[in-house]
């Protein structure tokens, strides 16, 4: 059985770095590279961060029903190709999907057994600092991303696990534990002592156990909204 993991996060939360770290530590884990019509940024390479295609090519893939999910975000298409799931199933690997809140909802409808993980920044101030440090976006885009982040964060309770990306190494280990714990639970075998430690660690990040930690983060975004932005 192929386990499908959905990871979502506001832009600038460090999701890509976490995913890269987890993939280096968890065997038999494939990654779905999203298709997009936006232009590459910085050192992005076609087929690595995204599969960059024209709007016409993307719309032809829509007509061929080639996507598990797709959406128009900030005037550009983004989508998850079905071929990545087929390839993972053939290899008996698990599949990691890096998609936004809108796409995650579509995947959960199509694949109800998919496990969803939401990555949060420690607070709004740190998210804004990370966005500025990337030096990829104009001021207008940064402000738009912060507004979008607040809206996305309001959907946190639709996810199975919540992970606050504060300390990178700890966050990678936490994500690794979540992925391995799901495998262990669904394998239906008696856990070893090491397995039990993984299961217990992952349990800390389940939605119902993470709610209290989330309150200061949610309040930092709510306060900013009440003040009209920055």
C-alpha cells in the first residue's frame, strides 16, 4: 500500500527545506514535483523545485485529466500530476505531496486515506523576516503573501498533524517521525521499543495535541490583521 502524505504551509515557512531533509532520512519516499505556469525564481531548476510549463501545456494536461488536483494561485496554475502516484504505487513507495491548502482539500476528497501535515512559522514576524531574506519578491508580493498566509493558517484544523518550524533540525526529525509513525500504524505489526518511541514522538504533533501551542501563533496573525497589516 502506498501512503500519501500531504504537506502544506504558507510561503516562507521553510517547507521545502523540511521536505528535503525528511526525504534524505526516510527511505522509499517519492516526491511529487508540482507543475506550474509561473516563471522560475532564483536558482530553481525545471524538474527539481517545479515542472515549469506554459499555460497552454498546463491546460492541455487539464483536458487530459492528468492532474490529481490543480488550482489557479496568484494568476498562475499549479497542479499535482497523477503519474507520480502511479509511479510510487508501482515501486511500492510512499508519496509526498507539497501542495497548498486549496489543493490539499482536493486531494483529501480524491484520496481520503491521505495523511495531511500543516507547517507553521513560529509567528508572523518571523514569517515576514524569512520572506524578506529570500530577496525573491517585491514589497507588494510580500504583503500579499502575508495576507494569504493568514487565510491559509485559518485552515489548520483541517489537517491531521501540525508542525511548527522553529528549530530546523528538530523540525526535520519531527516530520520524519510523523512519516514513519503512519507507516508503522498501517503495517499492523507489533512495534519494537524504537518503534514505540517514534509513535510517541509523532503523537505530540497530532492536531488535538498541538492546539495549545498554536494559540500564540494564531494570535500574532490575528493581531496584525486587526492593526491593518504590518
